[in-house]
C-alpha cells in the first residue's frame, strides 16, 4: 500500500467527511498528510484517526491572510506540495425566493473564492507531476431544488478546472474535479437538518440512485486516491463522478 509513498498531500476540509476519509486513505498509502479546517477541536480529533505523521493547520480558506499563513506553514514543515485536495465547501438548502445575501456570500466565499485562492497560493509549492483535485458535485451538472446557490458554486469549480488545465499547460501539474453524489457525511446531515425534512429527502435521493443507497466517504476517498496518484498521470481538466449513477442515467 504505497501509491503515495513519500508524497506531501494537503487536504482542505480534512477534519470530517470526504476530506477525513481521504486523509486516512492517503496516509495509509504512504503520504505525509496536512489537513486544514476551521475548527481546531475537530482537527485534533481527526489527527488521532489519520496517524502520527499528520499535521493539522487551523484556518478559513475564504480568508486570504489565513491562506498565506497556512501555506507558509506548509512550506516550512514540508517544503513542497505533491497533492492538493481542495475539498472544503458548504451549502444551505434555500429555494429561490428565500435565498439570503448572507448565505450567498458565505457559500460563494468558501466554495468559489476559497477554492480559487487555495489553488493559486499553493501553486508556488507545486511542481511537475503534482496533482490538484477539486471537489465538485453532481449538483454542478443537474438541477437540484432549493440548492441553486451551492449548485452554481460547483458548476463554477468545474469550469475552473477546465480553464486551469489550460493555464497550467507545460507545467506538468494536473487538475481534475472529483464529483460525489449523495454521500453520508456530517456536511450533508447539517445541510439537511435545516430543512426539517432530512429523512424524506434522503429517501427520495435513494430512490433515484441506480445503486439504491447513499454513498460512503471512503468510496469517494478511493477515487481521490486514484486522482492523487501517478496512476492518473494522463488526466487533466477531467471530472470523475462517484455518485452511484445519480447524474449519469
């Protein structure tokens, strides 16, 4: 189990859900993992699950000063980045007519602005052969009721990757999007809790899935491992779905 042996992997939103599952998997495959998140308590808990060589850095990716501090610490501790998993993101269920400016600014600030500057500020530490993975979503390519703002951020990230693949031409740095469908994560639970219809929504999503079940973070982490490793060396500008067929049929 050494597909990432010796690689330095930075994962934003690495304290829970898909980010944590990926951090655990990357570490098991030989990577030196750095996780980034907003909540120090959750970061500390995550470190115990990832392993003794992992590092946690607290910070908000929508804050550019935080990002500067984060990558200064990464440079001091590791010197380079081989894998950047720009995974941090969030969203609220709000139908048109009920969308608030606060929710819009927060969602675009983290998902779009935060991801953009995470990647841009990490680039000086990256090199030929490095891999950038951006967490997209099935919502970026299909309509989802009451989730238009989040969906729009994920559509934006999909085009970022297409455009960045061209911007990075000749550098040897790859950028791809990993788009999950419905996955059992604390983030999904939190988003659905505010609707008061969590169980009904999950039941409805499950009924639409060809595999007839919600996915697990570890299943997305397996795909992230492929995109992080040299096994995906001829992929850039691509989108990989791990969605149980949700957006495919």
